[in-house]
C-alpha cells in the first residue's frame, strides 16, 4: 500500500491548514471591522474557507475516486 505521506507529514499539513484558516479568519475580521466592506465580499471569503475545510478535513475529493480493487 503506497501512502503519500506518513503520520508526521499529515500532521504537518494539518497544522499548515489550521494556520492558513486562522490567517484568513484574521483578514476577514480586519476587513469587516476596519473597512466596513459589504457582506457579499465577506461571504466569498467564508466560502473559500469552507471549501478548504471540505477538501482537506472531510476528504470530499475521495467521493469522485473509483474504488481500488484488492490485489490478491
């Protein structure tokens, strides 16, 4: 079985995703408070964050993969 990365690599990617989400949330907060931008722009940022969560943490990409046949 060929894995793209081990536990250490997966943990590292998880931390980078967490840091990225925190930075985007901070940017979203600053835009909302300081610049008083309309809701449409903030909703686009929220959709971007939701997509990142769905792809990485919920493994949505696997829904379109074909199941691998067991090799005997």
